[in-house]
C-alpha cells in the first residue's frame, strides 16, 4: 500500500532569487512540511520562467543522482515550463541495509509500504504544494524519473489523478516492464528482490 496522507502539507518558502543566466527567471527553495512538522519534511526547488504564469510544471524526484544542469533547466524554461526538483531519498533511504529507519516509517509505523511507495508519496506532497502556487498551472503537472525513479513516477501518477502526464524513463521490472512476461535479458522479479528488496512491500516477496 501507500503511506497515509497527512492531514496537512505546507510549502515553507525559504528563498526566492533571480537567475543571472536567464533574465526574468526565478529560483525558489521551499521546504515541504507535513502534519505541521510532525510528519516527514524535505526540500523542493522550483525554477520559474519569465512572466507571471501560471506555467505547466515538470516535476523530477531524482535529485539524489543529480539535479538538472543549467543547460537542461534553460531548455525547460525556454518552452514556457517551470522545473520542480526534489531528492526522493530525503524521504526514504535507497539502501537495502538501512532498514525502515527513515522518518516516514516512524511517522506511519503501521504501513507495510516500501521505498517506491514512499518516494511516490513524496511526489504527491510536492503536488500538494505546487497546486497552491499561483505561478503553477495546477492541471498541467508532469512527473518524470529514471530507472527506479521511473518506477516511482508510474506509481505516483497511478495513485494521484492530479498528475497530468508521466514520463517514466527506462523503468524496467516493477515499472513498465512485466513481472509475468519478461523479455529475454530483462530485469526479473527474483533478481530485483535479491538486489533491492527495500523498494517493495514485504507482500511482494511472498507473491
């Protein structure tokens, strides 16, 4: 299952600044705070093009690998989109030896969800914040992620109809790939559970 939905989600604006390399663009740093601070919190970074908006948004949770380069951000903004980014591993570790010690597991102690569901929950909380910002077109939010991040975006969009478009890049087994009918050479269920059991809930191993 998914982690529970917090009673409230707030976006605490920490900083707003202009971007030298793109005239008129703005960069916002926000802390996503759940349940008044009693729930998990994490950072969300939003880059806005010139103008008042509202702008469509591309939301990427793969900040744990690398945040978008200036070149990529410039391309996104040149098309009239905003770019939102966060690091999903602030919500749940991406280490099989970390156990369930991340704050989200203590906050929702009865949940049986794995890291993929916790990361998808993070996308949902970003959407909570983004849809309340006047600069954002709430009906035009796209999510993107690569590999395990792609698996995450598929789950996030399947469980939140506020997400208008999903780009799941190379999501493989547990994503767009089939557990039941894998192609030759594809990632298989037994392999992924051996290497990354923390991504899934314990029920999958029984399955």
